[in-house]
């Protein structure tokens, strides 16, 4: 139980009607989850408006309401708090209700278009290997030490965030590494949190269905760094053309990392093979199990972060050499007769380009690249033809298929993709197969010894979303099943 007046600390209120010296049992923005003596926050969402459920929240036991517009008929036994922005109020209220847990842990946020999941997961694994109690908040899963908690969003809502961080503090976690999506910044989900540091990976074409313009997308990412305190650090990839712009107005201490420019932290790729990367980081040679130039950036970012946090550099490099790839990120299997099948989450033009460039770098002269690529429904349509064009140019065979069509007709999505290659399309090179499983089967049937198959777009996901229903679907497991059957059940390593 918490006193309402304490929960409202740092909240800019316009008007309060009713007592604030009352005890609150819980806080929620979902009227269905309201219990006796709860505080209900009426948040305006993309699909529903919490103001329409104020009366239902009161029926369920709410004794206090936070809203932007007061109801016409105020009830005598209810306290009403009017604010300008309820989503912002929710974030601070959540922090206050859970005793501001982000101030009791070193919270590191990672944002950018690509690499967020890999970096936070590698940081979590690195710090666990160094002996620290550590938390993780990511697209794939959330973790409190070795306890795994299912993840539904890249960045959870403010209540879930503070609940997770509070549990991390209770379990004596020293660090938490967290993905920061542009949606979460825009929707105030991370407001009220105290960050020890922030990492910027890169920014490319994505989420324009939500942000409308690239400039808005960039400004949203920048807001995270603008709000970092002066005791925090801000680490940026200056090989990205917007790397320095992102940090222009931050009060945090600035650090840079790079493969090609003068920077605080540098690495050089000596070898890039399917078996891993040979890197020189800060003058030290290291062999890593991860593959590709994009992973050289990811590994450099986690090295830099650990160094900034005061960890012994040689201990960090030793631990990095033992890190494995992240689920669904250049996640590959290899058959006994030397077919390599890669599953990757690449669902943006830049991510797809990076993965295919890596494949081109590691392949043999006679290797055929067979790519299976789709695009998500109800999302940014402008990237569809761009992704198809990239895949077409860098593959020997291209199969266009479904990703998560959601409420859209998958054939319409494929048609949008085909627009990117219609001017120079070789009909013998491109196949469109709406059924994703059949597309994967076809790619496997086309592959010969020494070839590389890329299944892009879904990565770690274990479902395919069609018309609001999530059906079980695992790209990597399907690949294994097909290749096992096609290869007389020989073991895949």
C-alpha cells in the first residue's frame, strides 16, 4: 500500500478533486485489472481510450483516477487527478509506486534500428560470465539472473518495466541491459527511469508507418540521449552518419566507437569466416564465435560499454571470445554435406543488406545464395520494394513469401515487394510462394552441397501472425525438419 500523495511525486497536475492522503493498493491503466483501492490511469492508446473505461474502473474498485479530461459527473468518494499527459504521468507514477527501482541499479539502454537485441543479450551474457547478478529486457526475452520471463514487446509498458526492475533489485542485480524502441520513447514508456548509460547502434529505414518521416524517427531516438543525466554515459557508433547528431544535446559524457574513424574504441576485422571473427580490439587480437561485419560493431559496443563501466579489459576480451551468437541473429545450422542454412531477424533494408553482405564475404566461389524474404503486414510499406531489390541483387535465387501478414493479404504484400525488382527481374531467379513453410521447403530443395540458404525476417519468433491469430511457426525448427528429411535423417551440426 502506498499513499496517493507519494505516488503523485513529480507529477505535474492541473487539478485535483478529492483527498490525496489515501492508501492505494495497486496501479493500472487496464480497467479489467483494477482491484479494490486501486489507482486507474486513463491512457489514450492507438486503438482504445482509457477515458471510456473510467466508470468501469470505479465499479471494479478504483478509488482514484488520473485523466486528461474529467468526467462530467464526479463521484464524491473518488479522487480525480487531471494531468496534461496521462502516458507521461503513468511512467512517473509507476516509478514512484515501486520506489523508483531504476535508481538502485545500473540501467543501460540500447537504441538504434539494428543490433539492439544482440547488444543487450551479449552484454547480459558477458556480465553474467564476469560474475554479476544481471537483468535483461529484450525483444526475445526478459531475464532476472537465470530466471526467464516471456517478452511481448521490445520495450514493455511503464508498469511492467518498473515491476521487472524492482524484481531485479530484489534479486540483488547490479546491472540491467535494456532495449529501447522508438515507440517506447514516443509513448513515454521509459520516462521516469534513471539510466546509467545509453548506446546508439545505427539508424536506417524503419517504422515510418508510425513516425511518418525519417526525421521524426531520428528525433525520437535522439530524445533518449537528450534526457540522459550528466552523470550518465552516451556511447555512439560514429560510422553511422547520424552517430554524432544523436548526441548533440546530451548532458551525458560522450564516447565513440568505430571500425573506420578515429574513436575512443576501435576494432579491425582481420578475418571474417563462417566459424567466426578474428578481431583486433584496442590492440589485442581476439577470436569470436560471431560472424559478420555487423557483429564486429556489436562486439565493439559491448567491449566499450564494459570498459566505460570500469571492467578489466583483458577479462572482458577473454569473456567476449566465449560468447555465442544470439537466437535468431545469424543463427545457422550446417548439414554433413555442407549446406549452410541461416535464420536471421533481418526485417529492415539495412539489416538484410548487412546479412547478405556477410554471406557474400564468407561464401566460396561456387556457392549459390538462396534467400527467402518476406515483409510484415500492417507495417511500413515503403521498405518492401527496397528489401526485395536488395535480396534480388545479392542472391542467386530469391523466394518472396509471407512474414507476419497480420491483417493484410499476404499476396498484396508480395506484390509490393515485387515492385522493387520488376524493371530487371529474371524470372528464373525469383519465385513468389505465399505459404512460408512451402517457401522454406523450396529453398531447401534448390540447395546443393556448398550452398547457403538465408531465411530472413522472423528470426527468434516462434509464431506467424495471421488475421489476429498467432500460429506456431519456427523457421529454424522447420529448416532442421526439412533438411533432416531430405538428408536421410543425417545429423545436422
